[in-house]
């Protein structure tokens, strides 16, 4: 609890449930705001929905369960948002499940998807658990300099552990995404501050 800081009340939802956040999570969001969410490709809702439903059907056949509506909504929003997308969830919230569905949906849409993080371990987990090919941010920058990322042009770049990544590396990610016309999906866990 100490890592998350004090609780901040945000109000109630439409059924009266209270929304809260933690001071350090809010500071993490402010950090993302400071680097700026860029305008990015928004994909057609009907086309995304069709691809998403196919991905969900395949996921259920493979894994034996269906992701929650909240997980499905996060995937949907990552595609239809007209800017980069920030996705925050604690360990066990289903980010890996959601990222697997995100990858399958992108494949159904023929949209290239690539992952990155500041640590090799996080990249290994991202790649092994969700199937998203991943590079450390430093390796991503080197691959970009060598012209090896052209096949990802117009795609999606998933940045795992974004809230633990320093501003210089996040700036590098944005620069690469800008040059390759990629949408960024920032993933973070508020307990990892």
C-alpha cells in the first residue's frame, strides 16, 4: 500500500460503485500525459468488431474460457481510440489474456503488432505469454536504425511496464512509432512504481 500512496476518490459509476485510484497511479498517468498521447490510427468500429469476435471465438476454443467484458472492452478501445492508448491493470487483472486477444484481433485485421519493454524479462513474458514479438526498447531502437522494422509500418506497438520506463526511453518509443506511423498501446501495473 505504501508504494501506491494515498487513496484518491474519483466519484461513482452509473450503478453507484465508487471509483478510486492511488496517488502514485495518478502520478504515473500524469507522466504519460507529460510525454503526450499522440493522435493515432483509429480503425473502423464494424471491421474491428468482426475481427475481435473471431479472435474471441478462437481464444475460447484454445483456452476454454472467454475473457471478461472489461478485457474485451480494453481490446476494442485500443483499436478504435483515435490516439495512443493507456491500459492500466494490476497483476492478475487479465492483461496477458487481453494482449493475446489484441494480437489475434490485429492478425485478423492484417495489422502488424510488436511489443517492447525496458527489460528483457518483460519482453520474454510478453512474447511467450501473448505471442507478441517483442524487443527491449534499446534493441527496438537499434533494429529501427538498421531498417529492420519496416514490416511493422502502420501497426501497433505495445509498451509493457510503461509506468516503470524512464522518459528518455518512452520518448525513443514515440519517435519510432511516429516514423513508422504506429499506434502505441501503453501497458502498466500501478503496483510496479
